[in-house]
C-alpha cells in the first residue's frame, strides 16, 4: 500500500461530512483532547495538537477559547492573544483566525486550558476567501496548494504532531481545499437517511481527490456512526441504516470503524469554553470511557500505527 506523505512527520486530520450536526466538531475537539492527554487513561503518548476551525459557526473555537462577543453581531471575534504584549511584530493585530493563514497574515496560535492543545479560531466569515479568485474550481486547488506550503514549514512540525481541521457542514471551497491538503480524514455520520446517504458520495469525492494524489493518498481513518441510540432505543430503521453502512458488499463497508459512538448526555457540550475537564466529562462515565478508548485506539493505530 502506498504511504501517505506527512509534513515533516506531522499529520493533518480533517473531520468531514457535508451534513450538519453529525459530530464533526465533537470528533475534532474530542480527538484533540484524547491525543493531547494520552488517551482516556493518560497512558499513551501525549501528542501536540493544533486545532484549525474553518466553520463560520465557530463551535470548536468556542470549545477551546473564550471568544469575544461583538455587540450587535451574531458572530464572535477572536480574543486578544495572551502574548500580544510580548511578541514584537508590527504587522500583527494581536488577534488571529484560521483564515489569516490563507491571507498570509502573521499567525500566532492561541494557547488553551490544555497544555498540548493550541487553536486558531474561525473568523465568523470564513467565506471571505471567496474573494481570492472568481473561479471556485481554481480556488479549491489554490487553497490546497497554499495549505500544503503552510503545513510544510519545518517550524510547524517542530511544534505539533498533528493538525486537526474542523469543517463547516457544506461543500465550501475552504473545506474542499483543506481536504486536498490533509493527510487523513475521519467521517462521522448519524444513523439517519440523509447523512448515511451522503457517505458514499463523500467516499467518491475522496477517490477523485486521490486520482491527483496517486503517490500521496488521503487516508480514510474511518466512517464513525455517531449519536447512535442506546440498544433499547434503537429503532428498526436505525438498525437497517447501520446494517447498510456495515454491509461488506456495499460502498462503505470497508471504511467503517469497528465501533460506533452512542448518543450520550456526557458527550453533549455542557459548557464553553472548556476551561476545565467538564467539557470532556465522559471521563466520569464508564461506558463512554470505553468508547473513547476505542476511538483513541483507532486514531493512534491509523495515524501512528506503522511508526517503529
Ligand atoms: N454522541 C453524541 N451524543 C450526544 N450528543 C452529541 C454526540 N455527538 C455530538 N453531540 C451533540 O450534537 C450536536 C451536534 O454535534 P456537532 O456540533 O459535533 O456536529 P457538527 O457535525 O460539527 O455540526 P455542524 O455541521 O453544525 O458543525 C452538538 O450539540 C453536540 O454536543
Ligand atoms: Mg461543527
């Protein structure tokens, strides 16, 4: 099998699905937390993580940072960087969003409450990049090329083992461009018709991306069913949906994760920002912790498994 090229050893994982509310942000932020803390038992390697939020809804930004409310506006501004007074850069405004990468502005990642997690929050208007070029097809390849260059800078791999990208629920040029530059992709899906139906289309798109990346394929970590009702609440419809996903003869079978994530209260976002562990309060639930161990093992094996 052809190995995916890394960025000086650094991985770039995209949490992706066109459908809204399936768990992209839940997976992106939880995987960041699991990797940074060495898994649910804290015994694994502690990975240094950078989270890039490219969703205008700013959900993973709010999961890790206290964003600034803008009076009269429904979006938030990135907070003033805590090191603004210490960093001497006349070009820098002291606030950064993930979009600054695309505009070649100075970029300083934000520290979070978690030692190994840094974040570049989303600017409320990610689609501002549409102004970069009038032709959207070219925009996607431009963003891919730009991000490849950015990820390739050696200093980035000195600071991070992995970049995790959270995406909006749409096929925006930004998320498509990011996917082209990512090394790995994880696809959450709900056991519900629309989101399941979208998975083969998504896999098709990844096939098409990989036609241009014959020597450097985007690796699919897995399709992870999420928000699956507990056994006693699973309807026949849900069961049919899951069986369809896991059908080994079907288009999705070979990409399915060996487990699914149940709908659980402890996974719901209770508080933002996550200045303490209550954001990831599955740690207090035995069943959830076991599920999180499975998720952690899937990610570690898929991203670092062939490392000697
Ligand atoms: N397994 C789960 N159990 C219970 N709640 C969950 C689970 N996964 C996600 N949620 C909750 O469901 C909602 C949607 O999840 P999330 O925000 O991760 O989806 P998304 O795909 O990022 O959505 P969007 O497309 O809007 O960005 C959130 O309130 C989240 O806390
Ligand atoms: Mg989201």
